[in-house]
C-alpha cells in the first residue's frame, strides 16, 4: 500500500499534455537524447525495442513545417502551417511493424509505454509534450518525407516545447466504476 505520494506518483498525477501555449525557447537535442536514454527502458517483449526516432530541433522546425505542409491539399496548407508552427520542436516516433498480430500488439504496447516514460521524464524537466496521432501519420507523402520504411509505421508526432502555464487536471473516473474482482 502506498502510504505517501512518492515523486513518481506526484509526476504521474501532475503530468499534463501540453497542446498549445509553447514559448520560443529552443528544445535542446541533448535533453531529448537524455530523456530517450531513460524512456527506452520501457517493457518490450523479447527486448525487440521496436522504435526509432526522428528529432526535429527548433532551428530546423520551420524548414520541416514547410516540407510537411506541402503533403497536404492546398486548401489545408495554411491551417496546417499554423498548427505545426506552434510547438518548438518535434519528436517523431517510428515503430517496427510486424506481420504477426501478437507481435504487432506487443510492439505497440512497448512503444506506448516508452512514450509514456518520455512524457513523464519531460514533465520533470518542465518540457511540455503531447503525443499526436493525426491522420497525416498515415499519409504516404509524410512517410516518404521522413524515410519511413515499408515495415515501419509512424506511431506519432510528439509536439514539444517549454510552456508557462499548465492546463488544469481533467477528472478521471472513480476506480470502482472500472474495477471488478473475478469470483470463480
């Protein structure tokens, strides 16, 4: 039984997805690498480590956004430019695809766990992040832009940046609404 709130419990409960309100402060590559070096200790079946990463640093973001918005229909490009210009940097998580459903699901579970580790570690460093899985992650032109191989999928874009104000917590359902005990 947890008697006091540990730093980990506090971080889990206080972490927020930061979707907007990013400052212009650059996101250092060294910090992202340090966070990833810890995040990759997520559980992974058979230690397959089914992930790789593409970091778009702050000083390359505008060039990246220019190329990214070209993958959208012309009538959406200005909207998408505004949307992608908000974060200070991006981390794109690429996942190894597996033809066997069991391994695919294990890989996605591992990638999801690793991303949660990354989010918690970033929060401790006061770096705001949000995991985005918008439709563009399935777009062949975006896959080509990023050099995603046929046996890979884009698990998501992690939007990142420093922020001044965290959003309030959103209530969670009471555990007793979602918890039962098997009675054989």
